[in-house]
C-alpha cells in the first residue's frame, strides 16, 4: 500500500510537474503573443508615422515647387499675359505660343522669362485690340521699330499682325517680322502678298544648310518640307520686293555657318549670324 501511495504521489507529482510546465508554456506563449502584438502595433505605428512624415514632405515639396513655378511674389497666376515688351530699343509683339518648329536651342522651351519678360501666354492669344491697348501704354515716340517676335510663330496670326502693323505705321514706326519662314505652309496659301505693305523687313531663320540637317535641329511639324517652304518663302519675298535676310544661330558651328552662307548666296538673300541667346 505504501508503495502504491508512493506511486500515486509520484504520479501526482509528475502530473503536477507536467501541468506546471504546460502552464509555464501557456504563460510563455501568451507572453510571446503579447510581445508580438506589441511589436506589430509598434511597427504599424512606426509605419504610420513614416507615411505621415512622407505626406508632409510631399506637401511641403509641392508647395515649394508651386511657389517656384509661380515666380515670386504674387505668383504666376497673378501675372497678366505679356503681349508687348521692350528690348534693345525696339518694341516686340508676342501674338501666340504656337510654332510649327520645336527647335532644340529655342528660349521658349522652358516657358520661363525672357530677359524678365514672361511670354508664355496662359490665357489665349491676344486680339489686335488688346495688343494696341498695350502699345498705347508706351511712349511710342521713343521707339523706331515694332518687331513681331514672341514665343510663337507670328504668321499663325496673320489678321492680328496686319492690324497691328497698320497701327504701327500710323504712329510712324517701321515693322519687322521674325519668322521661321513656314507661314505659307501654316496658312495653306502664299502669304507674301499679304505681308507686302504691312511688314517692312523680314528676318527668316535658316539655321541649317540642308533639309536633312534642318529637321533634327528645328523639328518642323512639316518635316523636311518645312525647310523647302522656308527657302521658297524667301524667294517670294525677294520677288515681291520685300526686304528680307536669312539668320543663323552661331551654335550650329563654324562649318555649318559657312555652308549656310553658300545656301544664302544661292537663294540670293543676305545672311546674318546671330549669337545663341541663353537667357530664359
């Protein structure tokens, strides 16, 4: 009996030990689960804090970029579109953003300021009346020439250009057009007769000695036909007695400038080499 009781006691002790171990295991498991939950919660909270910081960073960054794009006090949204600006003693007319070329070297590419003049039109092309009103704000007696040259190709706005040119002549100013020479392609008609009597002088951008070299640099929407049309436009101007010349930007290199001289001589039009303008 004693042995039996001892055996029973041993069984109870053993069972108790097992129960104790199971209890400890459960405690350890619960503790581990608790620790894991705390860790998961802390990780979630950390991730949420990181996301919140990232949202704040992006918001601040966006605000800085917006202020940068606005260009200073008042912001771009408070700036009026510039239709008329003064440069080098002449009055310049900015009629449109549209251009049939996308020249690599053009100052309009950044849509930024040009010698302090913000020329990218955000509210549409101006009417002739709006341009004339802007001209009236100037003392036009201080100037000799009005130049049609903005961020776009002026021949997209033939009617407006003609009306403003007439006004300039009434005020005793001469007129000049700076053009890529593709106006007849743009308007699907020969525009030279319409320019005669309105535009006194025309500067035609040549910028390459061949159509093959022109297209990679100037990227006309008309392809290589844009170059051919430009040469034909120059010939028509000469034929109609409209004073004109070719121009080339010196960034094309000395060899290409020399080749452009030969093209100009062939067409019978003078060539002027102008410096690359980096201000924007």
